[in-house]
C-alpha cells in the first residue's frame, strides 16, 4: 500500500514538472499594451534603446532599405527627444501568435505620420516586434475615439499547418511571415526606387482578405 502511495506521489510530481505547451489565444488588448509600453520605454530610456529592447532578433525596419533592426540599432545613440506614438487599430490572428498595431506618431520638430508594427509572441509569452515602419503625412485624420479591433475569422476546427519535415529547414524571408496557424500573413515589397508596400492579410473563413495596405513613396532625392 505504501509503495502504491509513493508511486502516485512520484507520478504527480512528474506531471507537475512537465509543463504543457503554452496555449495561444487571441488577446488584442495584450498587443495594444505592448505598443503603449514600447512608446513609454522610448520616452523614459530613449528612442533607439526602446527599439533595441523590444525587437526580435530577426526584426526588420526600413532606413529606407529594409535592414535587420538589431544590426542597424546596435550602438546607435538615442536622439535628445524621442518620437511619440499612439496605437489606433489592432489586427490579430485567430491563435493570437501575431498582432499588428497601426496608429499615428509625432516628431519633436512637429512632423507627423503613421506607423505599422507587427508583433510576435515568443515561447515565454513576451511580445517582440518583427517589423516596424511608417511614413510622414501632411495632415493626419482626426484621432479616433477608441482603438479599433479586427480578428481573423477561422473555420471551426482549423488546425495550424503541419511542421516541415525533419530534413527540411525552413528559410525565413525578411519582411514576409505568418502567424503559427496561418490566419494572418504579411508581405513586403521594396522597389528599386526605395518605395515600398506592406500588406497585411487576414483569413475570413475560407479566403484571405487584405486588411491593411501601407504604400510609402520613394524618398525625395
């Protein structure tokens, strides 16, 4: 009887030691919170410091060429005053592994514009951005009264695509990606004149819809 009790205790201990994989679910508020915290960090610790601390290792940004963010930001000195920004809309995949925020920004010199940031939740539940870009505008539209939310719509019982075979190593393409369940995807086109287009697509049952398109003109020569 004592042996049975001891076996049960050991089994229970083993069950507690083996942590189940993190369950993903859509939580747009968490992405908005990450964006707001990102802006606050920039005001408190410096603009490029905040970008470094919140970027994923494979994150990209545009200067105007598409570059690896961590490589470009390494050792870069913070400006005296940081840009400020506010999220106004969030898009999210069904499984909550990817969120996209877009909104407006203001430079200390009075320049205004918009931004789009793609966020990815890592294995520890932390949000890191994988793409960040924006553009200046002469006159931004009035600020909305609330942050709009749009979620992908997935078929009932939808499962993520199967992992690649053990002998096949997926090749990551900078500026292109998708959520773990494939319900949100993005593409980047950078043209020879340095103009670019960022497209965010969301699943709507059996088809994808372009939920957000950002076109940035070529920089003035």
